[in-house]
C-alpha cells in the first residue's frame, strides 16, 4: 500500500451508524456468505449491525425480527445453502401502511442503512421505500409515533442491493449470487442422467429454472454439449420441430448413444406460446420413436452447499455493500454492488432494473436480438459459442489445413472440454484435427493421430486429460519435433496446459530461427490448478481444484466443531502461487493463509497463534489455517504444526492435513467446462485467421511474435497476447506472473477473520452507468 494513509480510516468509518441486513424473495446459495461479510465488515468499521429475519415481513413486524448481530452469530454460515435469516414473500410491505410501520421500526432502532439481498423485485421495493422515506417520517411525526428529533436523526435512508438470484436474470451484473451453485446442482444431475441414458440409448429432456431468463439453460447446454437448448430470449424458428428431429438423428448417426435437450421453464416459440418439456417428449417419441424421458429439476437447483465462487462473490459483495452504505450521501442514487469480470463495481439500482425490464419488453415485442444484447456481453458470448458448436454441419469442402492439439504439464479438470471444442470448431472450419498424446514427448515420438467429431463426444464432463500429458519441455527434442511437424504436415498447434505449456511455447518460438518447420502459428491455453500462468486472470482447472479444497475444508471444520478447541493446518497445492490457498481461505472462512507472495516472519506467526488463543475464549472454538506448499522453505507445514501445537498447549490441540493430488482430479465444475469450451473454440478461430495471414506461395510461414500467442481471460474479455510480450511479466524462477489481481483480496481474508488490518478504501468502486454500455437504446416511453 502507498505511504500516505487513505483519508478515511475504515476501522472508524461506521462509528455511530447502524446497518440492517435482510434477504428477500427466492433464496439463493451464497446469500449467507453475503450476510456474514456484511455483518463482519460492518462491525469492523465500528457500526452496529442488525439482522432482519424473514425479509420485508420482519421489517414490517419488527419486534424480535430485528436483532443485533454479533461476530460469532455469523460463524459456520458460510457453507450453508439458502438463507439462515429467512426470506418471505411479503404482501404488507407492498402497502403504504406496511412501509410506514417498517420505517417506524427502523427509526426507533436508529437504523438508516439498509442492505437488501434479493432479486429485482426485492430491490425495486427497497428503492421505493427509500424515495418515500421522508414522507413516511412526516406521517409518523404527525401521528406522534416519533418525535421531531428522531425524524431529524434519521432524515435519510441509504440503500444498497446485492443480487441473489439463481437465474442470473439481473442486467448489469455478470453473475448473481447463487447462479454458479445452481449450475453445480444442474451439472450433477446431467452427469448422473447421461450415464443411464448411455446404457439405454435414450433421449433426455431436462427442464431447468429461468422463467424470463435462459442463462442456466444456455450454460448447461454449453457445459454438457446438449443437442438443443430452448431459451426465452431466442425462440426457435418456424419449423423447429423438423429441425430438432433432424439434429437428433444426425447426432445418433455420428455414433452417439444419447441425446440431451435442455429447456428453460420460460421457453416459448416465435408467437409467444410456451414450449413445454412434455410437448417436446411427445414430439420426439412419436416422430422418431426414440425412448424419451423428461426430468424437471425444480427446487433441487436452489438447494445444497454454495460453490466456492458464490461464497467468494457473496463475501466480496458484502464488503463493497458496507463501504457503499457508509460512503453514501443523500445525493448518491441507490446502488447495487456487483462483479464485472473480477472487479467489484457499483451500479445505479434503477438503471439495472430498467434494463432488466427492457429485456422483457424486447422479448414481448419479438426483438430477440436486442434481448440477447441487453442481457450483456457474457450472455451473448455464451450464445455465440453455443451456436457455433451446435448448429453447424461439417462442411463438404476441406481446407487442407492440419491442426494438432497437445496437452502439457500436470493434468487438470476442464482440459478435455477445451480439446473437444477445439476439435469440433476445427472440423466445422474444414480442418483436419490431429491429437498428440503425452505432451511434447509425444510430439517428438510421433504419437500423433487424427481425431474425429465423435472421438471427443462426452468429453466436456470428464476430468483429467484424455490425450495424456507430460511435464517434459521441448527444448531437448526440438529436432525430432520439427521432423514430425513436417512429417504429419502440421500447420497450426494448440497447446493446452500450465506453466510448462507457456515455457514450451516460448522454447518452440525461440527455435524458429534454426528450424523453419516451427514457423507455424501456435496458441497456448492456460490449464492448471495453480492459476500461475501469465497473461490470464484465470486458468482452466483452478475452479475445480478450489471447490475440492473448499468442500474438504468444510468437512474438516465440522470435525473441529465437534471436538472443540482444535486447530487444523491444511497444505494446498499451487507451486509458488498462493491463489488456491487465498481463495480457499476466503471460501472456507480460514483464520490465515500463508503464501509465498505475501511475505511473513516469526512475528506474524506469533500474532496468528495469539489470535487463535483469543478466539478459543469465544463460542467459536476451532481454527483453520491454510498453507501453500511452497510459501516458505523453512516454515514448513510440519514447522507450523509444531509451533502451533507448542504455543497452543492447554488451549487448543492441532491436526494437519496435506491435501495432495486430489486437487488435480474430479469432474470439472460448470465454470471450467464452460471456460474450457469457450477457450478451445476461440483459439481455433484465431488460428484459422492467422493461417490465412501467414499463407505465402502455397505454404505457411509464421515467424513474427504475434503468430505465437497465449489466450487468456483479462478483466472480462478473452485476449490473445504474444508469448514474447509475456516474458517481461513473468518471474521464471518461481513460475508465477509478476503481478496478480487476487492479491488485493488478501486484506479481506484478514478482516473476515477479525484482524484489525486496514482495507485500502482509496481504490473503491465508482458508480458506473450501464444504460449507455449496452448499445441498445431503450425505446422512448
């Protein structure tokens, strides 16, 4: 942090203020993480914090429904689905009397800051409450229910919203709280159903939630490679029945044993008539005679444990919400806090509600392209990728281009999804696709064979690496590799893997001056649990590993909660990169996470031990410490375990757990399937363009720096960066990028564990407007 102290001291920002937090509308996994963070960060700033139980109903009923929250009262909430403080649909709040009563309850407690976690309906209600506030106070003074002084002390109500909705139907926010967890539930069901469908050669129709928004259906279809998806934003064309049956027959004809059709509950045709799963089942079984089953997922999607992403999202939103409330003035509009890419942003609540309504209007008026545009960039990207992969027949004309795909480094979940989409997009573009087995070694030994459309069927949901992968770098085998590139006539190369894939790509580029065969375009796709590849904020596989660590920590916490006074020390993977340890610390509510990037010494260890000794005096008698495997050569996991055991004698006992290779395995999470699919598709489209540029006199010749790139996710878009450029941004000794975005989340981890560290409030999110960003002008009223 900078030398000068930020103007406001965050630890005293809230003194003399009171914040109330409520959850309203349909529940969503991750709401509890948001409540927990709001309470803890509120208390950290010196504010009083209150729970409002049972949503707006509790606000109206008052009394015992509005109670003070304490630090301990939100312990163990992080891993629970739903909302612990309850949510209710409330008729009373819709009436003026109800709102007047709610205002009275808040004024009497001195609460003028309200944090609402819910869907667009709940947030619109909050805004109305805010605009009427001064009138409601006047009424209360007139009825002599409050005094003039009380009215003046509470002259203004601040409102901040967080969007909790599994449908992801709120415009302006990339992801709403609960969406990722709902996708986890859906994919678990899809995986389970595919195994039985394969046994019987069945067609399965799955209906997922989303009355007005097709996000869940669309991402599910992308992540499981469904044959067809029905979403409200994009109704199928006139003769869709014909088209659907033809598609299902084609899939079977290519050797697939099952068909999957995903339907959003709000699906409809061009005329606005609903399309139901029963109707589709009827159509498929009568016209094609296929054995067809329909499953409606229903409330399963709202249930279960929140995913790691939703816990971190909820926690980050909670901090941002408290800051927005305490920085608000009577002039600032009510805002929602949200994530754009991986940055916290504040958006004017009513603009978001307006655009969300515009989507519904656009759909009602049949302007479906507008509807998809208004939904935002990530929705549009998903739709385009889905269309690319699903709706095209491989062309009859071949491009005479051969593209090879290789996996490098340690295996991770999601690699196969990237391979599958790369292979299929390549085939759609007329290329011949080649699979290289066992990394660069396989490229040198000629373990190369053609791979077909059906050859990658069902790969999206498979963990590990189907092609096989090795850590060996190409440096020593360049000669053999160049011979095989010539022998198999390879014109372009896709390298999917971790830090070794990046290094290997660089070595191939450096060898171009000596070996002309290596002058072909190549693209690196980062895939590693460690998330330590430069040029990308995320790598494929990190999300799956993070969820594995988080669910393990949940179980360990349960064990500790049972035995009392126990501290667990858990070692995570990641090489020198502290991403997994830090993010898992946030997602599982750890007391500390030791990493290489955030230097610590014996004094820090001592402070952490004393902190736990103090914690054991409260009702929360357990501790969780994460340690990245390479955070410090001398302060090993054993050393830290011994230190804590010695210093905690008589107060707590310790256990240690090294998580090991389970972090590389498992079925890919929805995020990794989707991310892998998009990266694979985008990489091959880029290669095709590059090959056109590099085509000279009947052959390919690529030797400029931008013909060898890494495809990464930066802020919120997928970008290609030349490997040569990334050299500058890399610490090669420790195999990590020199700057890492997630390090700014470290103070949050400490604040949520009750350390009085300073959060840097200088860089806080400014209000952004969304209406101009979408590029679709809402119709004049």
